C-alpha cells in the first residue's frame, strides 16, 4: 500500500501532485472510496460526515475531481457479506480516510476486517486526514485518546513506523502548538512528525518523504 498521510487533506498543489504521482494517472481517471467512520465518535459527527462526503469540509479530500466516488462505512461491514465490499475495495485506486477519533477508527478498521485487508492492497493509495493518518501509526499518544477502545491503550495499526501529531499551530486549536507537540513526542518511543495542514507524509515501500508548503518537525526518540 502507498500512503499519503496528511493533516489537512489535499490542501495545496504539492500534495495534489504527489497524489497524482502515487496514483500513476490523473485524479480524473481514478476511483476512490471515502471512509467517514472516525468522525462519528465526535459531537455533531453525522453532520461532519456529510460535509466530508459532500466536499464541504475544511480538509479537501472528496472534491478534488475523482472519476468515481463511493462511501465505505466501516460500522456496516461486519453485518454484510464480505464479497459485497472486499472486491470493491480491491478495485479502487484510493481510500480517502477522514478525520475524527483515531481510536474509534482503529477499532472499526479491525472489527470490519479492513485492517487485515490493507497490507494486501499493494497499488492502492491510502489518503488519510488527521485521525485517518494517525491510525496508520504505531501509537497515537495519550493526548489523542478520547474514545477508549475495549482493550485500552493508545496503540494504532502500525502500518508505518512513525507517529503523527496533526494540525500543528492551527489557529483554531490552541493545544496544537509546537510546545504541545514536543511534550507529546516525549512520550512516543518511535520517530514522530508534527505537521501542519499544508504538509503531508508520503510512504512507499517504507521510504518516507515529507511534502510541504507549510511547516513541520521530526522528533527522534
């Protein structure tokens, strides 16, 4: 799987060009599935999910000109036959995973069976926003645990080998300053990136590249 892990979506030309490079073809020729599940654990989540899918969210993701766009709701998958959705995921070019609560998202990725399927999707591009990016890391850090999974802890899926602090210095998030990021990183035992909404992290075959028109910082344990 190819990863484009963002804080604020496809927010500038550098990130968009990287997405096209990962897809290997224009966005207009690519099929995508949107996963809004993470946002349902937050107050007003249903309205935010609609905004994400409709392309009205502050984090550009679904509205960038896909050839086709579907919605993959993870909470529904355990109740339907796998053949109704697995082939659809395998045939898509990009998974667009919105923000919200990373632990809730991790839980439903595992419960739905999607987490087990992801490593086999060698050519699929995984595009994450905020929690949708954090869920791919080894751990999110205690600061980002709001919905408590049945197993406890802050462990995520670990499909990349670094952790992620999103929305660095966001004007509407006073707790996301560089000082807050440094304190968060002190409790993370793996390399950790703090990124703003104009930054993304590209990962292909374990090789990490930062794509940015904003600012970011790497913390080493």
